[in-house]
C-alpha cells in the first residue's frame, strides 16, 4: 500500500508506518505586493493557513506562544478547509 498527499513525516507517524521521504516540505509566506509582514515578527497579525497542516498545529502556535511569552499580542491563526477561499 502507498499513500501520497501533503502529510509529512514525523516521529509519531514513523512509529505507525514506514516512510520514504521523497520530497522536502517547507513553509512559504505570501502577502500582497508592498506588504510588511515578517514571518519572524508576525505578532498581532492575522495569518491564514490550510487547516490540519503542520503550520496550523505546530508552527504558528509555537510562533504565537513566543509572541505572548515576550509580552506581544498573539498571532490570530485563521484555518481554511480548502485552498479555494
């Protein structure tokens, strides 16, 4: 059996199934031309993500926690169930 999708390899998943890493996933931030959003300083910003991705479950919550730990406003995470919004 094989599964191919936008799910990524993780230690927890490796405990359940064998993974063959055939691509390297990453995160890109998009914004309108002339925008001033810096991913390293997105505190207080509204950030849209695809629902149930690592960006929603891990990356942005960690970035948001860093913001609040530093006394800055949290990142407002806005998940979307599809990419056609």
